[in-house]
């Protein structure tokens, strides 16, 4: 199967690209709203598109441009979506101040968790029993799905919005990024329990607003995207030293995705372009131009 790249944004379209050739294979119209976030299920069969107040699931393997399922219930922009490892349920966050857990097989009434502020991101801990979320008031919350409640809250900087967070695939660390360009790192000594967080380091990653932070699947690298028009790659093993700055986008860089082997990064920008970068050389391997407004989210299927 060829490597599939999916991008979307403000032009109300979702575009499927053959990553290596740059050929656009398919375009789906998303007329309701812009698309804020894309996520591919772990079995690579479905694509979730998070828009305004809803999440649509599309079948990747067919040419059917209609969603196979729709999840309605949020009252604001849906800001992130994450799938449980067996794709039985998914969790979403929204500017309406809630996190919702949905049964994918029956898109009816979801489980609901309330923040007191717009939620910018939610991720699933590798133990599959806890959620970690961050909000515009600068809070991180850990939710125990078994106990059905928030078990832990921390606030790295008062009243500084946390835009993005990422949890290591092995459960060893949590990183979060805020609107002042700062990154915070916590170790999780007990890899199966999210609530035992030990502050590890804090550093200035960008001079301005960070839009996305992402740990690679091998937990050796971390990417940050920023309003300063760049994405940066940091070495996790070398105490988060800067490895490279990927510059070339003309406007804000909103989202990124690592390749499965962590050798490449895809970025999406307000300059309408999506780019594929070789992280060893910092070269742009491919540029995907087809969106006529800002591209704000990407997903990559290359496993």
C-alpha cells in the first residue's frame, strides 16, 4: 500500500495525497465548516475529521465521499480527536469546554467530562484507561475512565493557555506547550499510571505561540510547530537539545505528523501548503499544493 497523506483546513476540503509522488488521489468536500483536526484509526481503515460541533468518520479504502458515521453533540469547534488502540472508542475535545468519549459502533450519547475553559487537546494514555487534556486557562487534567473523574490537575503557568500536549508511546513522559513558546516535560516513573508526574525540564522552544507539540513514536524526537512560521525538532535523548529548525513556510505552522520510522515530518501551514521534510538533511522532499486557504491539519498512514 502506498503511503497516504491526508490534509485539511479552512477551504472546507479534505485532500488525500500519495505522499511520495505528491499526487492528489481524492478530494472530499466538508461543507459544514473548516476541518480542525484529522486522525487515522490504528487499523488504517477510517479517517476522523473534527470540524465545528461534529466529527465525521470517512472510509479510507473506498472512494465514497460520504461519511460512514457522524458524531454530533459538541457546541463549539472540535479541537482534537484520539482513538483507543482497538478503535472501539474515541475521545474528542472542544472549545465548548468538554471532553467526550464516544463508542464508535454506536454514535449515540457520549461520556462527558467538563473543563471550566475551552479544551485544546486530549490524548489517551498508553494504558488506555486514562485521558490527559489541556485547556485555554493553562490547566492539564488527568481523567481516570474507570473512576469516571479527574484525578489530577496541574497548572504550569497561570493564565497562559496550553495549546497542545503529547504523551510518549511507552508512557514514560508527558510534554505540553503553551502560548508563550514554552515547553514543559514531565517524567512518568510508573509508565502505567499517568497521575505520578515528575517535573523534568522546561525550555523556551519558540519566540511565540506554539500550535502543536508531538513526540515521535520511538520517543527519540519531539516536534514543535509555531506561529513563528517554523517547525523545530528536538532530541529527547539529548535533554531536548535543538536538532533542526524547518523553515520555509510563509505563515503559521499549525500541525505536524512524524513518519513511522521518525525520519520524516509532515507540516501544515496557513500559507496553504503541506510539506514533507527529510529530518536528516532538513530538505523539503515534497510540497503539496492544492488547498486554496490555510492548511491546518495533517494525518499520515505509512505503517
